[in-house]
C-alpha cells in the first residue's frame, strides 16, 4: 500500500498492485486496472518510487527467515 495526496490535500492509501498506468497530463493521473483514476500531487517519479519501495518491503526476506536459512545451511 502506498500513501498519496489528492489535490485537495487529503491523503489516501492505494494498493500499488492495482496500478496500470501513471502519466503526467500535466497533473499526475493514476489509472487502476479497474479503470478508476486518481489525480494526485505526487510526481510520476514519486509514485514509481513509492511503488518500488512498497514492493521491496513485501518481497524482501525478513531477518527472521534469513536466520532460518543460515541455520539450515550450517547443518
């Protein structure tokens, strides 16, 4: 989930996995796979950076699972 800002200043949270496109028109418009559109204050680059950070948090192994992997390799 990523936190974005509507043009009226209201923040909302969006599921980054549902984003189909992000474009500048000149405002930043996010189109979801269900055709819903959101106009946000963040730049296209900022939205991309937020999605990348979100995905890294999800897919990065936790220190707990890394510890398990190390123990299994030592045995």
